[in-house]
C-alpha cells in the first residue's frame, strides 16, 4: 500500500544529498572571542553537503573620512567581487521579510529543490547596502524588528541555518 507520509519523508531526504554551497558574506571581522566561539559552534553543526563557508571582508580603511554613501559604494564593490551571476543572494536587512524558523527552513528547502547551487547570505556594513546591492539581491530577510550588532546577526543566522537543517531532518532540536 502507498503511504503519503512515507513518500514525503523519502522524497525530502533525497534532496538533502544535493550538494549546494551556502556562504555567509560579511563586511568586517568578528572581533569578540566569545561571539566567534558561538558562531564556530553552530558552523560545525551544519551539514557537510551544504558546503558552508563564511567570508569576512575586512572593514574599510579610513572609513571615518568617507561619507555614508561612499562607504556603501566601496563595500558594494567588495561584495560584488565575491558574488557570481548565478548566485542566489539573500540580504540580511532591517527592511527584509521576517520569517519564523519553520518558514525559513521551508524556503531553504525550496531553494535546494530549485537547484540553486550557491546561496549567499550577506551582512552589510554599518550603514547597510548600496542601491546596487539591493538591485542584485534575490531576496531580503530580517531577523527581527530590533537592531543587533553585526556579530550577533552572524550568530543568529548560523543558528537559524542549523535549526532549519534540524527541522527539515525531523530532529528534536526545534520545538513548536
């Protein structure tokens, strides 16, 4: 007999073997050791077939001598150098869409099912993104209406990536 639940489970597990690349692209380094340790803790938990990597672009030099728009334009050039034309780009932005953890997991699964090979989550500089980066983005998401440090945003995103993986695998990490 055919069991739809079993079929869904087998079908979903099949997609977990799809190799894809998830990148966290950030302006600036994580300079607080306890925060870096927490980020590393969750990065190590991510599945290997996601080929996760974090790329930290150094802060601009002489930033205080640049206007807000000049900073955003220079950061845009640095970010664009790390983004290829076929990449699916998701900005972490205060104006982005807020998702709960289950919806975030479902959205990640949909991206995998659509065969996106490279998903890049981007955390911008202190003033956000230039118009050029907004135009390049496929999506914008927000982790909260509240404002967090860029180091915290990295940690929260990595934890949510791990939580999404746990949700999709049916593991007991996430509780409704």
